C-alpha cells in the first residue's frame, strides 16, 4: 500500500489555516512544490498561502498560492454582489431563501477570500423552488449557477423548511442582509456534503473545521446530530476527521467512539489521487474493447471510495468492510455506462 506522504503534507499545511493567526508549520520548498498542484486543484491554495506567507521561503510555488488568494479576492467581490442580488430578487418576490456552504462558511474564515467562490447554494421552500428557478431565469441570473438541490437537506434532514428558516440567522453582505443556516444545521450540512462527495476535497474538511471552531455559545449538539442515529454517526465521523487530520479544537462532541478502521485511510488516499472531474467512464465503447488495459486503469481511477458508496447506500459507518457496496455500485454504474453507449436499437429490437 502506498504511504500517504503527500496527503499528510497537505493536512499539515492546512491545519489551522482558517484561523486569523495560523500555527507555525515547517515545510521545505521541495515539499511545497510537490503538493502545490493538489492544493490549487482542490481550491485550498489561498488557505495554504495564508498560513505559509510568514513561514515559507519565497518560491515559485508560494507565488502560485498567493496568486490563488488574489484571484479569490477579485472574483469573490463579484460573487458577493451576485449573492446579494439573487437574494434580494427572491425576497422581493416573496421567496425567502437560505444561503449555505460557499460564502456562508467562507465568512467563518479569517477572511472570506480564503475560500474560492463557487455556486450560489440556496434553500427555499419546496413548493417555491420552481417559481424561484423561473424567476431567476427571467431576471437573467441563469448563468450564475444557483443551486436549489441539496441532498444533505432533502434526503438526510428531517427538519421542514419552516424549521430551518426559524433557526436561520442574518449575515451582512454588501449592505444587504442574507439568511444563512443556523450553526447547528449548517455544520450538519457541511459534514454530509463532505461525505457525500467522498471527502476528496481538503477544502471541505477545512469548512467543517472553521464551523466547529466558530460555534456560538449554547451550540446544541443534539440539534446538530439530529434524531437519526445513523446520520448522527456520519456527522460525528466528519467532525472527528477534522479533529484528527486538521487538529481542530472541539473536545465537546457528545459521541465518543473510534472511527471505522477504513475511514481515515480512505480520506488520505483521496487526497493522494483526487478523482477525475467526471466520475463516470468517459471512454467510447470501441476504445474500451480495443484498449482493455487503458479501460481498466480508467475504472480504477473512477472506483468510488467506501465513503461515497456508504452514503449513497445510506449504510452504517461501522467496521464491516465496504467492498461489497463498492462492487455493487461499480457493477450498476458500468451497466448504465454500457447501456448509454449501445446503439438505440440494440436493446429495443422489433419482434
């Protein structure tokens, strides 16, 4: 088994990077050069620069990380204006929206620019979702990648939108007040988001770390973990990963249990070799048949990790091996892949 040296170096450079005064970290120019591409690709380049700007020697790698931070500053200002505009348009139409992930967690960092801008993730009442989407299309916001679909809420949260709304807070953004999820609901969403995507992005674990260390007084762990014991275990495991990998200060988590033996190694393996952007096979069928070795390599790179398949199957995070789930998921995805690439009449012949 390959030793996760690169992933440990990434963890070391990101530990505490969200804080106003990050802890000291020693890293050689060669080590920084080795992990710089992974940091930039995962969106954690600005965080790495923020932490290393006073500690690392000047180098091309450090300059690339600094450029990532400056890019966040420029694009982040525009992104903030877009969030405020979208929220304002919806509210004027009688649609109250709640912002989650993205800027909503970036504001918990020492600077919002430490987190790259992305989609505008909003939660609205289910019965208003279609109206909200049509409204933004009419207002020419369709190119802003506004996302109203969040399995972390629709699939794994028992709270109604009214309950989420009652627990939400207002945050000032360019002179406008946008709604953000309450601290308990947001931490749960961030944990489920990390796990749903197989934890391949170190940035998402930094999101959890920042949320954990910025919890308000009176934070309700019972509310955060929710009533579903399986999902509560997931949330605990994500928080514990932040503690063990990024040295987060959070000793009051009410669940005390070891992580499943496969979970931490799975995260570090993901950081060693992040998955391709397209998690489905993208090789044409004839290429699969003509170049089987290449196809096998593509399959290996796209093999879903145990975290992702466990969440997909709504399975327990326990010490039972997850290989059966991975195998079943691989078979189903391969079948769908082949079916999509067969000629239309191959599976629907006239009798």
